[in-house]
């Protein structure tokens, strides 16, 4: 009887010693490890000389390279400007899966820019010549016809390229990698970014859709 009581008391002491912060940290570490394991198990799809980065057909993360993605804000504490992303099954390029909708708002009294980021996991793109993806604007919400795209590498370089004439119809965008001004090294691409700027947006609040991101 005493022995069982001692076992019970030891168990209670152990549970009490685990603070909520420790439990939360343990859960975060486990989630991070699961993401890393998933990323390591993903093999990029190369077909007909093209490398698929993301098609969003699964409706979940990560991308085809094992990289995370999401929306970002210049100032998360400024609620007059924001960006959010979501998977959409009713509007997509192709017959299956999803596209990614990016809602943006840069209609702010303050300097405003925000957008979408996608990790490329130090991808060696030296054997490719162009970045390609499909894009369209949301006819009901409205959209800007101009966005800025960026490619970044692990050396801290950022190359930029502006896309004009976005419409409410799906169109294929093909950007030569050499057109990303400021990017000289393609051997370790770390991130692809879409930026909505208050200074260049033709409509300061709206939504666009992107799908089927490739290197070719």
C-alpha cells in the first residue's frame, strides 16, 4: 500500500514539475521536427526540363521543395494594412486541386507594403533560365494590375522584377532569371516573394490568385 502511494506521489510531482511553457516548448519542438523530417523526405519533381516549385493541389503546406510559405505585413501592428493567403478550390488553373488566393490591403495613411513569401530551401537554379507561374486578379474584389516579385539567395542578394497588366483571366508569367535585377548568384535561392506596394498598386485593396510555380 505504501509502495503504491509512493509511486502515485512521484507521478504527481513529475506532472506538477512540467510547466505549461515547457509543455508548449516541447510541442513546438516536435512540430518543428515533423516539418524538418517532411522537408527532407520530399524529392523535387523535374519534368521536361522544368522544376515544379508549387501547385497547391494538396491544399496544405509545404511546397514541392519542402519549403514553407505564407503572407507577411510591413507592420503587423498597423491594422490599416494587411495581407492574408488561403487555398481556393473554386478558382484554380487546371481541373484539380487548389490555387492560392492572396488578399492584400495597402490603403493606409502610413507607408504600406505587404505580400506573400515562399521558401526555396537554397535551391540551385543555375541550370534554369526562367521563373514561371500563373496569375489572375479577383474580378469581384478588384486587384492591382502591378505587383513586384523578388528572388532572394542565401548570400543576402535580392533581385526584383515588376509584373504589369494583370487581368481577371489566367495568364502565364515567364520571367527570365537574368531579369531579376540585383541577383547575381543562382546557386542558392532562398525565397520567392510577391510584394504589394502602396506606391505602385493600381488598386490598393483586392486579391490575386497564383498557381503552378515552376523553374524552366
